């Protein structure tokens, strides 16, 4: 049995008020660094991961380094874990997108499986590359514990893939900064033991 821990990166600029961050390479905020450190301590206290894989974007690499340091494990960038390519929507606020692309904006939240971002990706594109990443990880790390540090979008799609759910269910999973999900995989099935746990994080300022 292989155990996969899915971790979203820590807090960054562009979460509140919300922007379509995508491939925009923002670093962790001070709050995000504290979250990443707390997450590393939490994982080190409860699991013994053999390896940490991260998205190539800075916010995930920083989070992965904090986890790897505390778990005495190695961290490696895996390109396939990259965030969704929002194309022309990247780094726009929701209000800006809604004003310029009202029909597409509405479709994204009502039927995400039918959406392709202008000059960007679809969820089907993301699903294909994440499935390739998951196959690689399961081949390399059979019967071990692995941490994947990625993004809100990529972690939602990974959960859908692992749990054999349709892309139409994309919005059913919450993925908060440094939330931890635990999935076990075997030859028969994958099971979710926890989804988006955040009780290990320092209290957010009011």
C-alpha cells in the first residue's frame, strides 16, 4: 500500500481578494511561510515520507522545502504538478474576468468540465498530465509514503482521479492553504483517510 499526502502550498498574495493565480509565480507571504513550517512539523510527527514532490512554482517549492527539512526527506520538482494554465485570465481578479467573459465565468463555476480557458488549459488537459505524474510516483514509491505539494486546482483534480470521481465534481473539495489530505492506494482501490485537514496551522489573524 502506498500512502499519498496531498498538500496545498501556503498563503500567497492573490487569495483574498481572489485572483486567477495559475502560473503567476508568486512567493509565500510571511503567513504562508509559518503555515508551511507548521505543516512540515505536523507531517514529521505523524508520517515518515520518503520523498516530497512539488510543483515548479515558487510557492510550492518553498512549502516543499519546509516539509522536507523537518522530515529529513528529499524534495524534487515535478513539472506535471503545475497549476492550471488560466491563459488570458491569469492574475485577473474575479470581477475583471466576470466583466470581460461573463458566460465563460459562469460556466467555470457551474460546469467546470466544459471549460477551456482562453489561450489556456481545460480540466481534461490537467487530468491527463496529473495521471501521468501519479503513475510515475506509484511506480517509484510502492509501499511508501510520498508528499505532493501543489495547488488548489491540481489537488482537486488529483483527488477526483484517485477517488474515481468525474471532473464535474471539481468544486466539491475544499483545498485551503497548507491543508493536508491523506490517500492510501492499493491494487484494489484508493481510500481517502482525511481531506483538507488544517487544525495544525497557526491561528489566522482576524
